């Protein structure tokens, strides 16, 4: 999964990946928490043997209590995710890798 920060007003975004069936979404999967600087792309791969092919991805503005910007379910491992928007209106554009 490649995640790119194309927001207009977020210097850094915090990404948390959860199992799709984790409806509480409190504990991210192993190595599933990272930051992406503005204009940068981060490549993430799940820990081998985890057995997950899709994830629940949440994007936050990191604070003492993180502020949720957007989220998406069933995000595959082999996709490009572009986080776009600004001024409180954010979205993820998910494009399969070809």
C-alpha cells in the first residue's frame, strides 16, 4: 500500500491501519501506524503471516487526542491511496496498482 499526502493544509498526516473486522479500531495492526509528510509517499507492507489482504485505514491530524480526517474500509494492500483535501474536507482516492 502506498499512501500519498496531497492535502493542502496538513504538514503531516498520521495513518493507522486496522483489521477490517476490528469494529472498535483502537489497536492498529503491527507496524500499521506511520506519518506521511506533505507531498510525500510512504510505502507500507503488512507483517508477513498476518493473513490480512484488506484493511480499515484511518487518517488523522496528530494531536494530543488525534483528530480523524477521513477513513475507508476494505483498502487492499496493492493499491495507491492519495489523501486529498483541506479546510476540514478530506477524502482518500484509492487506485489499484496496474
